[in-house]
């Protein structure tokens, strides 16, 4: 006979006094496997079999020693454990209990509303005893003023249990004496809010009474942010709440209260109710911002220092300087703390300012350095207002503009394209800069834009390889400045050379590879040069590449010398285009690569956008037909490598230690795509399995998609030949169980 599976016998723990087996040992040294179960206990341990069909007691083995044993033998075909020819499918170890000590449970009266138990009775008529004490009235099935809790003495008499959990302390209590403190949230979120001055709970009555106290003139207690109780005449406000009958809420007149807040109105308003701005002419930060909360309502005083200083409210000057260079504005917090007020009017914005007069003219430099620049036609300063305003004027027949380096003002920006452009700047509050929209202006220039340049300012040459005359040379004078566009056509990479090699524009630089290259230049302001990006252009040449040919295959050596090297899986030459293109292909299960020029460059699997076991490398025949090139570099050698190798078989241990274990039925190694792949097979009539890495995972019969009595598992040798892997995880142990 054979060994039988352990799970042919169910070990249960469902009966009274049941517990886990104390021993379960299988002996496979004999002809047939013998399995011995042991149940230990101080009081007649027994082993029940096949759902009560039989019971083995302590004395049945000849000695009342607190140990009961039961043996079963695996039958000849390995399908069942048997005793006296009867198949055994279920066993349970139990120890008959009697009673537990009463003092294993402490009956306390420590909690609110606690009292002595009204009943504590132990029934020893059953196998194990029951005790009774108190939980909640409805929990025993009836709201009848009586609550029962039944506890059972455990098998070894060491604890009273409820649903298997030991109970060590019980207490009888009548609800309503008190509610949890956290049923009410005490907030300090509102205006004038502060912590409660008193929070006292009285539990002397039938139900607890909780009294909150808020001290202070005009103090109040708000419930859910609605004022419910206000100050009496003594500066004290009280709110008494009662715990309801089921202890779930503190109530006022039957209404649950979940939030309270103590507040003294009007003490202060939020600072951000007023915005302090610095937007006006001569505006600056406040020199003082002080809040006094000593009085009934807070008073906030703003201070602005400086000769002729003022404080504006909502941009209207409300307070001006006294004779000492100081301006003050006092605002009072209103009664509900929602606004700072002046004479009963809410104030939401204030600004400190010192009116300005004039700035020095030399704070702005008038330049004539740029193309088309000329002296200003007007520069007038007016000091009629609080601050001086300086206006520059630039006149011209065609779109005059004023340039300050950071911003250009053109003719139409003042509302009329009339040949006159004006820019106005204002002296800042401290007289240190002329400003436009708050930005200091230090330089201005009057400019008249350009129109047209002579064609011969650019020399068109035909000197280099593939050079030919321009295919297009068109000048557009409809705009402010003349724009000249050159066009060069060609079948292969037409290009325009700039300033004798100073630069080049190619076919694709205009966004489309269409056999057409264009280059535009603009006449400068004084008509002395055609420019691109501010650089004068003096020479241009149109050229196109000479069509290339087919290169000899032997210009590239396909070698096979390094570890993991193998012949190319593909070597195809395409001559349908202008130049021959040759594509090499290297296949492999794990990271196939193509080494170029003896490893100077390595092309990987994913370099073509997909890690799919295929690596490709394309080279192009050059124009002279003398070399295959990649990115302009001649390629003389390529090599296909699949980086993995063969791993030793002993890197995987085939174990045979667990019940039902047996040797593998198959262990085959094959080479696919340059890498070793090893497949293990486990056969069996009923659900053969392969256990991986001592239980890390299990492959069953159906994992290969077919329930055919065969479980298979494949591993692959990794790249450096040090481990057999599955899904990137090293596999070191396998076991066939059937």
C-alpha cells in the first residue's frame, strides 16, 4: 500500500469540550503508512470518530493516564485511512469538563449606575456548566426588565467563556445615570468665543445633569451656533442638560444637544475684514495697525506717517495729516463682530498715501541706438495733479513707436493711427522713479520702422557639391518692412547654406519633408541689410544631396564571436528608396541585442519601441556607395547576441518530503531563442500538484487549462546562468504531490 493524503480525515472541534488534537504523527517506515492521533486531558480525554459512530476513551488503550490514542492505516490503493477495515473520515478530540471556580469572574460595581447582580446561578447538569449574569435587557429576546448572560465553563475548567472568549469581569448597571462627555462638542469657532468657564456633571439623581457655565459681561451660550442662554445680571450664563433614558444624548427640553459654545460678543472682529491696499499714487504700507481689546468692543487704529500723509477709505480720503506728520484712523468692532466701523459705517478697505510732486528728468535716458531710432519729438512734464506726469511723443509717417526695452508702444495704442505715438509716465510717491502701471521706466527710444533693402545686399552663389540656382526669390513689401523669401528645391534634402557656412536650413526645418526648403530675411530699419533674427545675411547657396547608390554587403562583417552570440535572424536590403537601406534582425527570448562596431553601440530589444524579443538595426548606403551608415557613422561590424545561457540542473532541488510526495514524472530542458527552458511534469489520478519554493506557490492540474491528471511548470535560465526563473522569481525547490 501507499501513503494516504492527510486531508482524507477531517479534524473537527465543534462538540462540547472539543479542542485541537495534541498529536498527529504518520509513520511511513512500514509496508503501509500508519497515522496515530493523540488527545490529552486531565479528565477522560476521548477521540470521537465519524460523526459519533464511535468513541475512544482514556482507558481504551489500557491505562487511565490522561492520554487517549487512535491509530489508522492507509489502505492498499491509498484512497482512505482505515481502522479495523472501516474508513475513518472524521475525528475530534474532547475533554469532558465539569465546573469552573466562581472567582474566575469578578463582579464589579464601579461604573455609573452599577449595582449588585440580581442573579448568579450555576447549572452543573450538563457536560459543562453555565453561569448567568447581566448584559442588556433586549439582548435575551425580551424587553422585560431582566437581562441574562450565560457563560460556559471551558473544557479544562480554567475560564468562563462566551462564544469562546474568556470573561473575567461583569457588572450590572441601570442606564441613564450618565451619558458620555464626548456626545457634546465644545467649540470656540465663533466671534468672541472662548473655552467654557465651567462644565460639571451631577450624577446624584436618577439621570445625570451636566451644567455648562460661561462668565463675562453680555456672555451667552450658543447651541449649534444659535444663542440659547444669555447672561443673567451677575455676568454668569448657565446651561443645564439632562442625560436621556438610554444614555445616548444630553438633552434640553427633550431636544438632543451635540454642540455648545461660550462667547462674549463684540470683543474683537477678524483682521481680514479690512483689506490694506497700496494701489493708489503715492500709496505705501501702513506705519501702524494696532487693536485694543481692553474695552467692551475692540478698537483698531491705523497710522500713516509723512508730510501731507492721508488715509483713504475705499479710495476716498477720510483722514488727513495733523500738524505732526502723523495720520490716525480709529475703527470700532460692531456688536456682532462682523465689521469694523467708523461712525456706524462699515469700513472694508484702507490705504496710506503721501502725495507725490515731481521726479528728476535724468531718471529716464532717451536713446537713439536702435535701427530707425531718432530723437523724441516731444517730452513734456505736467505737475498740475498730485504727482508729476511726463509725456513722450514720437512722430513719423509710418507707424512710429516708443521702445523702453521691456515694452513697445506703437502708433495705434493711443486710439488713433495718426503718425503720432505717446507714452505717459508718472512720478512715484517718493520721487525716485518715473513709472508706467507701477513699473519704473529708465529708458525710452523713438523708432521709425524700416521698409525696403537692395537685392544685391545678398550674394547668391553656386559653388558647392550639388549646388544650383535658387528656385525662388520673392520680396514682399506689403508689410512694415520688406520680407524676402528664398526657395530651394531638390529630390534629396534640398538645403540653403547661409553666410558661407555660418548656418544651414534643411528640408524638414519648415515642418515638412517635401523636397522644398525656404528661408526668409527682413530688411532692417535703415535699409542697409537683409537680416534673420537680427543677423545680417550677405550670402546664400541652394544645394541638394547627390542621390546615393547600393553598397556592397561585405562592407559590414556579421560576426559570431562573443558569449551568447548567434547568426542574425534577418538581413534584408531595401533598394526601393533613393538610397539602399539594410535591416538586421536579432531574435531571442530574453533581451536580444545587436552590437555595432565591436560594442561601440548596443541596440536593445526595446529600442524599437516594443520589448517583444525582436531587435532591429537599420543602416543606409552613403552617397558615394562606399559605406553603410547609421546617423552618419560608418558601420563595419554587427553581432547578434541573446544574453541568457544554460543553467545547471541542480539549481532546482526536486524535494520528496511531504505526505503524498513522489519523484517528478518529467524534467525536460530545451533551448528556445538562445535561452534554456526547463519543464517539470507531475502525474496523478486526482489533482496532481507541483509545490513551488516550499509552499510559496502551487501549480495544479487545471492551471494548464485541462484537467487531465497532469500538472506542468516551466522555468527559464536567467541571463547570467545563475538561476532558473519563473516570472522573474528564482525557483530553488519543487515537489510533486499526487
